[in-house]
C-alpha cells in the first residue's frame, strides 16, 4: 500500500499579481493577503517589507541596502493514491520557496523551502478532531495519543518522496510564531544570523505536532527583531544552511508575523530575558497591511470540515491501513 501514495508538486509565483488557486487553503496566510479591494497594495507592501528586511540583515558589501532581491514561490503538493478502485487526489500542503537574486553579480541562489506551512489535514486535526475530543476537569480537550500521527507520516513520506528529492536538495525549515502559552528564557548562545537563542522548559502542542512531522524546534531572536521566532527543522539548523539562506527565511517570516501577530512581532519593546508572548499586549504598532484574523479562524473550521468530508471519512480505511504500515524514518 505504501508505494501507492505519491505526490505531485506545482509552484505559483507569489508577487503583487498573485491570486490563490482553487486548491489553495483560504486560511493560508499569504492567500488571506491576496483578497479584497486592497489585495495588490497588501501584496506589494508585504514584499517590500521582506526585501528591506533581507538587505538590512545582509548588510555586508551592501552600502545602499538594495543589493538583494527575493523571489517567492508557493509550492503546493497533492497526495495521489488509489482507493475504491480509482485514482484519488487531495491537496495536502503548501509551503514557500525562496530564491535570492544578487543584483550586483546577477547570481540567483536557492534559499530555503518551507518557511510558511499550511495543511488541510492540520485544519482537520485542530478544527474538527481536537474540539470533538473528551474534556479534562479544566475544560481543555484531552489530546489523543495518536493526534497528528497521520499528518506527520504523510509529511515525512512527502519529504522522502521522489517528487520532493528531485526538486529540493535540502530539508525544509518552517518558521512560525512562538506559543502564547509558554515562557521563553534567553540563553548565552548567539548565532551570527539567527541571533540570540531562547529556551523553554516544556513543548507546546504545536511543537509536539511538528515533532510528529519529524521536525525539531529551536527559538531565536535575530538582530533587530523584537520577539523570537520558532524554527522547525529536520537537520542541523545552524550548519546546513548558508547565511543568506537563513536571512531569506527570517526576512520572509518575520514580515508575515508582523502582519499576522503585531502584538508580538511589531511590539514597541524587545523581548526581555524571560519572555511570555501575549496577543493581549497593547504596546505595538500595526502595519499598513490588511489581515482578518477572525476570518482566518472561521475558514480553518470550514476547511477542516471539507477535509473530513472529502479525504478522511471516505478514505478512512485506506488511510488507517497505510498509516499503520508506514515506518517513520529514523533521525
């Protein structure tokens, strides 16, 4: 059964003319920016913020702060399999792929794939499966032991697939916000690009979910940033990637977080040595980019239900049999 699960990859340029495809999750953050009457202004502003931040961090031999340009592609992956005697397809996930253009030399370098991460199955897990779980005495849902198992195995199978390995030479790095439910403490470790490392005593539910995808996490506060970012990676984050590759991910995802979570990433004061991020903070500045956080939450529930109806429920037996027979790669 294992060899019948394959993947098809397509790419769409993310620029000011970007329009979400029919298969894109509408909760995908960059898709949210590309809707409404201000869509072009939103996209242009976000892309300008990304490029300026990149040149700010890549300041060597860059006196005018405009040496580098970034090109972003949305990479979409469909899972293909056989069920009920017919070929089936389902949109599995989307990530961002970064390319770095050196305007001085004309050289175009591949950055890091991953960055933003979105997944229909994750919508199902968090918006359908988890809310339906039994509640503890405190009222919080009891997370099942197998929560995220299918999603994690599908993701790892995707990374080890021919489709991924033919297109990408390196493992992905996903960069998202730190958790508002955890406390982070500044360490003595400092990286020349990633900045100051923060540590935490306990993993969040998101951290554990990504761990089932084969990704470990580290938290860094880059120079000029006001809050640490969470970097989920498969290999050696500090040594597998060049400085410019890491800068591409920081510039891209810090910009998105300033738009999505300005209370944390566009705060008017930097994170202290002991840091507890909060979306209730009042001392922050908003960007000039429209983003509807409430709409995104509603759409997550809608798309979780869509995944249940069109992927999980009709193919449950096939998915459970495949998942039970899948051997997770040894790190």
